């Protein structure tokens, strides 16, 4: 059989001869269909921007010098870094935004979910929580009370020929609702995903179960029975399962979407024994050493996945996106220079580490300076996959693709003026309710309980040490007006007052004054 090159030459000569003789040339063979790129979304739980050896600011922080994440360093060197990436301040809202492209104020899953119709809110002295979508998300074909129905990202990818794989933490819907099962949301494969947002244990010797340590087995991780009774850490078990799915996809030649969503580094904080000793040796406290071992275990998983892509000859055809679902919890070392922690409206609560690798497209070692937010992942993955979702989703999508920035085409038109909105109308773990908006370099925070409005320049003052609200009342008013209008347009719900006087006013209905706020 002649080679392709010889065959093409013969075809060209025949075409010339045929044209000279007046005979029609043979029609060219149709171009082979280009296989769309594979996509891996590597989602970490409760990881702050400083809990890595990759600096997400100009100068390495103290924590950057302590933690060891060589796989993240590798991904940053081979891909691009997002120093201004954002998520919600708590887990379920981020996860629903990622799957739907909806901003948290629009989808209404504004706090973490677990039990049907039961909000985790703590009692507040003056406020009651709103009637939010406590049951999480579902799909249009299976409507459920107090759940948002949307067309999920994996369903769109599956319809486009992708094998869709979920491994790890799901936390999309309450127990017994459609959204509690990732396969309802368009995943072909679900490994270990269910309603709970934390594992009973990370230890195989405890069967990844809370039995004996908590009074509720709802936290027990399902589907990993083959590792029970072993010394395999949960992070490693999930990694092995994810790689097995990659191997299966490689054998079948199917494009795949892998959503590897680790329970790590969420509590319970338990040693990853593979990495603990080195942190004891440098004099860390027991808790800090445990946390560092969990971070390195998560990073080792990332390295194993990257190695598997290389071994299976898939790396050049696979886009890898790494991010966290919110900032680091209050129990962990502060992620300085950022202020705040998980649940708070400050950068330490909502700014997250994010990296992306797109071989042959995104410049190695690059930086995407534009602010991006978790709902953008929806539009970006579909853009990368070449899937046109317009007219095929029931929800209004707020996210915008940042694939053009990965391609080196620069920020999208209007990106600098694009408003980013957060909404947390809850009182939980000591954090009162709030909403916030960022436009350009400035962020306005609206505290629901007392109406305070804070203004920060989060570029010049990333630590949010200087409240500019009294110095720049015109900017406060402009941002408050924009925040109030956007929350209303998106159907956001506010807490109600215990005194019976109605809902908390939106930001544009209060005006900042010294020591608090008064009605407009």
C-alpha cells in the first residue's frame, strides 16, 4: 500500500493529467474531523491563595515559602496563572455556579446544602435567613422544591460526544434530591460524590467514615469499599479512581471531561501520612503540619494526574484547569497579605488560586491579569470544547469565557468595567450576612445587619486595610446603586428583620455615614 505522501503525489499528478485531457479531477477527500480537546477541572476544597509554593502576587508570602506544591509549580510553568480569580465564599454556591454559569445571586443557592429544606444558618440577634434554594440544583426534567433548575455543563458536553466523569466531592444538592446524584446532572460516571460537603474521614483504616466520631453517617464517603481497611488516604483513593477513568477514556478514544473534585483540604484535618514527617522536622505545630501534609497530598494528586496524561499520550490534547472553591477557613493560618477567610466578603474569603494549561495555545509561564470568577468556567469550558450552548440552556448565563485570554487574544471587551457580584445573606459560624461588588479596582461591601458600606481598592490595597468609603462617597453611591440594581435583576433574596419591619434594604437604599448607615 502506498504511503499517504506518495498517494497524495499520485493524486496531484492525476489531477494535472485529467485537466489537460478535459476530464474532471477526482473530488478531494473530506478533511478528517478534529477531535475536540479533553478537559480536566481539578477543584480543591477550602484552599487559600497562599497555601501553595506558587506565589499569586509579585513577592512570595511567608506561607508560599512553607508549603510544598511542586505539581502546582509545574502547572504554572507549563500554563498560565490567574492572580485575580474569584469564587463564592463557601462551597455549594461555587459548585452550582461552575456547573450552570449563573452568578450566586441568580441561582439562589447562597449557602451550603445538606438536608432537604433545612438551612445551616445560626441564629442572628436581629435577622432571619431568607427563603433561599436550600435544596441546591436540579435539571429541568426533574424540578424540585427550593432547588434551581438549570442545564448543567456536563450534560452539554455529553450531548457533544464527551465522556463526562465526576470523581470526589459533589455537594450540588441536598440529601434525597435529584442534584445529590451527579449522574442526574449529566455525568456518565460518579465516583464518591453525594450530598455531603465533607468526608467522614480521610483514612482508609476508618473506611472514610465518621462512625464512632460523629453521630451521623451522612458524611461517610460512598463507593470506595475496595479501599476500606487499608492505609490509602482518601485523596490518593480518588486519584487512583480518576486515573483509571482516564485510562478507560484513552482506550476508547473518547474525548472526556474529568471533574476531579477533592474533599481535601476541607476538615476533618487528618494527616496524610505520606507527607507529615517533613513538616514536623521544621518545627510546625501539629495542626499546621497536618494541614501542610493534606496540601501536599492534594498537590501529589495533581502531579499524578499530569503524569498519567503524559503516559497516556493525552497531555497535548487536554486542557487542565486548577482552582479552589473558596478561601481558607478561619481555623487555618491567615492567608496574608489577604484579609479575611472563608465565609467573609474580603479577598481571603473569595479570591482563590487558579491555574490553566492549554498546550500549544496558552503561553507557558504566562499570567492572565484580568479578574475572572467561577461562573466563567462554564462558558470557558464550552468555548474550549467548541460547544455552542446558545439556545440550549434554560438559565440565563452570567459567566463569560476567558478562553480568548488563554489564546493570547487579550481581555474581552469591557472586562475592566465588568461587575463581579457576591451575595451571602446568611449568618453562619460567626459571619453575619453581606453582599459585595467589584468594578475595576474597587470593591464595595454591604453588611446587611447594620447597613455599613465599605470601599476598598483591592489592587493598590490587596489587604483591604484602608476603607475609602468616607473619602469617596460618590464612588460608594455609584457602586451601591449598581449592586442594588444587579441583585434585584438577578432575583436575589435578602434576610428579613425579626422586628417584622420587612427585608433588609439593598445597598442602594442605604447611605454610608460615620459609625453606621442611615436610610436614603
